C-alpha cells in the first residue's frame, strides 16, 4: 500500500544536542534531495512517502541520522512546534495519538490527517490564507484537540472533528472563505468567535458545553445534531440566522432566533432570544420540560408541537413573550402509563401575549376512548388542551392548556 522512503536529517552537532527531547520545530516543506538542518533546534523533514500517488509525511517514519553512525526515531512531542509550508497537497499520517505544542500551516499548504488518529495541540493551531487542514479518519472519527487556540484566517479552512478545550479559543476570521467544515464531532468548551462560516455534514455534531459561549457572525445551517448544555449559549448574529435543516437540536442553554426545517427537531429546556420558526418538530424539555421564547413563535403547516404529559403537574409547555402563530399539528402524548387525567384537570400547552390560528390535534399513545375526551380551547393569551370525562365530549382543539371537564 505504501511506497516508503524514510526521512533522514543529518545533524552535524554534538550528540547531546542531536537528540533533544523537546523544543524543536519540525519544518515540513519542499526540500532538496539531501535534507538540511535550518538550526540547532529546527528540523526540516520532507515528505518522500506516497499513498495512492499522494505525498505523505508519516511521523512514524521520521528518523534522524547521527553523524557518528546509527540513527534514532524522533516523534514530534508536546514541546515541539510543527511548521508546514509545502507547495503541494500532502497527507500527515499518524499511527497513534500525537501531542504537539503548536501547528502552523502557511504558504497555501494543504494538509490532511487520517488513519484514525487524534492530534492534540497544547498551544495554537494557525491556518493561514490559502491553506487548509482536513482531519478525517478512515476507520474511526479522527479529531484535533486544541488546548490553546485555533485561528483560521481569511481564505483558510479547517475540516473534520474538533475539540476546543476549556480555556482555549476558536476564531475564524472575517470572510466567507475562512471556514470550519465539520464532518465529525465539533466540541466547544470555551468562549469562541466565528466570523467566517461553519458548515456541518449530516453526521456531524456540534456540542457547546461547560458554560461556553459560541458567537457566529454568519448564517449557520446545520444538518447534523447540536447540543447546547445548561449555562452555555450559541449566538448567531441577528443579520444572519440559525437554521436546523435536519438532525436534532438539544438546547438546554441559550440561543438566538432559530429556524427548524421539515426534518429538524428541537428538544430540551431551551431559552431562545428571538423568533422560533417551527416547520419541523418542537418537543420541549427532556420529557417533559419548558421552552422559553423571548419573541414570537411561528408554527407552519408542516410544523409539529409534540406535547407530553407525565402527570397533572408535570407536562410540556412553551412560554412566548410575543405572538403565537398556530398552525400545523399539536401532537399530545401521555408518557406515564399509570396516569389517567381526572375530570376537571387542565394543562397549559402554550402561554403568549397574543395569538392567531388553530392547530390540528393528533394523538400519540392514547387509545380511542382517551383521545376522544380531549378538546382544545383558544384564547388570546393561552392555548389549552381540555380533557372531557364524558362520552359526549366535543373534540375541538385549543392549544394553550389542557383541561379535564367534569361529567
């Protein structure tokens, strides 16, 4: 599979300097036929391995020739910097997890990492304009863990999975060409700013955790899954907008105005600052729970509000500070098999300042006898689902609270 040529660097220094344990700069770039040394702690390593015709710098194949005979293998380590400025695209192969001090990709270098490896950077990753770093495992999801900062300048790109650790920073500079393309898990554990773009593949996941704040200046359209933990926030500039086109948005923190397309799901105890547009499915809480909307709630004809009842005092709800525009489906489900609503009980589904429209009421796990006892009541300030414990109950659905009428 591989056509391998080990990389040798002749170091004409005394042996104690020849074999330092850390503090080197590994310079991966275009080299003459005989590798050269740029300084006592600056090792210039070339790529002379190929895989499927693609140049490779295989860190497991970097050997250094001793001037007095023999050779030793030296991997980049936590104290080492790696500078890549090769003029042709190549692949960095890591047969295991590697930890380095910093990574700088410049001079329009195009770098890929594969072989199910994990690249840990205790310092900074910098990807300059025209350069890119792509991390994509062949067998298992490959990722980079950043403990310092990841900076993608205008025209640069990062692709793959990524963890930005607590205390680290993530910055994507202004410009539509400065981008992070998530194809695996993207975890944000520290305050981060994205002024460029973030593109998510279907199988990608965005996790905002540990009370981190993620600010995105451009439009954010996600087809994978998103998790925003309690105390964390995901903010998209008002002029841009957040769209969940597919997958599940689990929001237990804060987010700006949100659009759910047909196949998207919003769940969790969420707080949304702005309008929530629901053309997909909204399911408050973690069975059950509450979603706060500091703005309007607009549900389209294709939208579904999945309303779950656990008991008389435990059920889903949406609290809207603005206007509720009702349309589509209200899907009611009793999630406690041991609970049957009593006559006269009521359940507030949505509260709002003003409202328009009505829902189509459908059921979840309820049998016909239970389902036909529900009716709906609409007022300007709330929507109520009513349970009528009589055979003559009329099923007219109102979606702000759920009420059980006496016989």
